[in-house]
C-alpha cells in the first residue's frame, strides 16, 4: 500500500489547534519538525488531496503532497526520538524504557495523540525551567497539560502534588495513563475544563506552568496570579523567540518579575515570580 505525506508550515497561533485537528482527521500521529513544519499522512492520493483541501479551507494553509514508501506511520513518528536529560531529570520514551538504567528522577512517557513528547522546543524550554526552579514539596498547576509530561515531571522532581488542567478530555485519558505508568497517579490529578476558571479554584500553588500560546498566556495572567501563593513562580512557554518582546511587557504589567529565560530551537520560555 502506498502512503502520501502532507507537508505544511503553520503559524504559531495555529499549531496546537492544527495538530489536534490532523490527529482527529487522519487517526495518525503528527510529526513536528525542528524547522517548524508539520508532516501528516494519508493512505491514498485522493485522501491526501481531500485532506489538503480541508486544511486550506479551515486554516488557509497550503499542503505539499508527496508519495512515500509503505511504512507503518502510526509508529514511524517514533524514529529519532531518544532519551533526553534536563538537569537531574531524564525523559525516556516508553518504547525505550527497558534499555535505560534507572538513575535519578525520570519520566517514562508515551504521548499517544496528546501534545507533549519532549521533542518540541516549547516543551523542552518548560522542562528546563521546571527542573531549575521547582521548590521541593511544591503544589504545581499545569495549564494545558496535554500528555501530562510537565505535571508528571514536577512530581518526579519532588512536587508533593501536580494538577493538570486541559480542555481536551481525550488528552487527559492519555495523561492519567502516563501518570499511572510513572507511579505518580496518587500525587497527580487531571481536570477537564477552562484553565481561567479552574486555576484559581485548584490553587493555591507555589508554581504554575502554562505551555500554551502567547495570546492564551496573556489571557490567563489574572487567573495565574489568583492561583499562586505570594512569591509564587510561573513558567510560561509555547512562544517563539520573537514573541518575547511582546510578552515581557504583559508580564511586567501583571506584576511579575522575570527570573530566568530559555531559548530552544526558536522557542522561548520564561520563569517569572510574584512579589
């Protein structure tokens, strides 16, 4: 059987919505490449052309089509994914967990169809800042928790509790499965709903993670302030490097003081503290 690939380059504001749409439309994982491109697959030329038309209508994006070899694209996306270290924390793909010796805090993850594999620059930025700044025994909120990677990593690194808030209930099914696989189900909770509504109720927290989009991060600033304890820390990611100059004034206006920044493959994350 011959497969067809669709290559497209979404804007920053489209990435999360487009990735979810592609997974639902194709039933296959979406490859997010370092150059910002997405790759999706269809089983026939007609299916690929139909998908390309739908993408153009809904997202105003052009998809380039190419015939590819007959492979199992439901698992091919795993190629090239290897264990990654973030300071003390080791992130291990579930299909490689038996090959990596236990040594210090680790997260074994299978993102399935939820966002958050540790291969994206925005997630890596958030993990780097989390490992650097998580207070021992903290309560952590993870807004837009996806696969659960950040909440699970927080518990692995010493948080007493992590609560993920995600609008996609199917992603929470994946997150709960990953939490169980990492033996942190008892210290983690994944809620479905609007982070702006749930974060202040789920707090108070010593640390809040928000790896979403700049516009959403800005919208969530009041809710994050309400959710944090005095002197609490917020970690923001999901933004490209040029967006730093747009987000930093918003942080300042909301009363946050920047304590650290990370840049990774064109993506930018920032840690900021309330007075």
